[in-house]
């Protein structure tokens, strides 16, 4: 009986390790109360996302995040969280701008807290 319990525990532990070690997939990104969410890397690539079509870096410290067509960025509450302690992201535009010309795109500018100038950095975006 003890050996059966131990073998069951080992099987569960092995399954847990396989799940933890597996590659992250965009479908596994959980943001249950958000209409849209994204983790944007410093190079502008979309690391993880929910209801986000694509993201890109438009220039030093300038990023574009295009939301799915059924999420309206104009009437949404948007929260940004820096992924680097010395960077401050803020929403520059919620409509197509000169930087991000595509529809339903949020333009985000990231500034260095030391220099006050645009600087590359990743950030998290949440749309409620």
C-alpha cells in the first residue's frame, strides 16, 4: 500500500515538472477580468497577450499595441506597469497616431526617470 502511494506521488510530481518545464503559450495567458492584456518586451515584441493582435517598437521608447477589433481603446481604462524600475510608460494616444497608424492601436511612450527622455523598456498593459 505504501509503495502504491509513493508511486502515485512520484507520477504526480513528474507530471507537475513536465507542465512547469513546458513552453509558455499565448493561449495560456490568464487575465480573467481584463478585456485585453499584454506583456510587451523592450524590443516591442508581444511576449504574452489576450485580445491583442500585435505589438511593435516604432522607435526609441515608442511602442504600438493593436487590440482586437471588438475591444474599443477609446472608452477603456488602460493601466501600464513598467518592467524596469527606472522607466515610466504612459499612454500617448488611444487612436491612430502619427506613430501607430493602424486602427484600434494604443501608442505608449516610455521615459527614463533619470534623463526624462524616451528610453526602451518593456511594460505590462491591462485594458478594463
